[in-house]
């Protein structure tokens, strides 16, 4: 169910390198499932923290709110990045992209020069 897409990386200047990302694009059912899962985790924590004396005044509403926040974020997410590879446009070091939520532009920090490498979908 994953697909491989071509990307173009930059470090906020006119140098570009190419690479690819292996992604899984969510359909609406996936999005709802992801959102509900996050809601369940955070609201579960919220309910558990009712048992913690004093802190529950803070933790219960906090986790309740975080539930909404992450559920929304999960729902807005287009999918998931499974893996990927590109080269740093600044120093040329190979950059491996780890698993994460797919939100354009995908960013990764270069391990060699610490620059934030932005990856954007290559226009066909
Ligand atoms: Zn670099």
C-alpha cells in the first residue's frame, strides 16, 4: 500500500538535490482511525490522571486538550513517511528519512552540518 515518490531537497537557498520518500497515503478511513486512536490514548491518560491527587487539576484538562490536538493533527496528516533518502544540498551527506507523519514539507536535520533539510514533492 506504500508508494515511492520523487522529492527535491533544499536548505532554504537555490541549491537542490533529489531523493525519494517511501510513503503511505491515508484514505479518509485511515485518517479517522488514526485520529480516534490518538484521542483514545490521550483521553485514557486523562481518565487515569483523575486518580493522581493534586496534579489531576492540571493533568485531566491538559490530556483532554492534547487528545483533541493530536487527533486533529493526525486527521490533517496526509499519511505516513515510511522511509526515504536524499542528500544534503549543503554538504552532500546522505540523509536517511525516518518514520513519521507526512506533512509537507518533510524536514530532516543533516547529521553532518546540522542544517534543516526541507523535502518537497517534485512537480511532475
Ligand atoms: Zn549537511
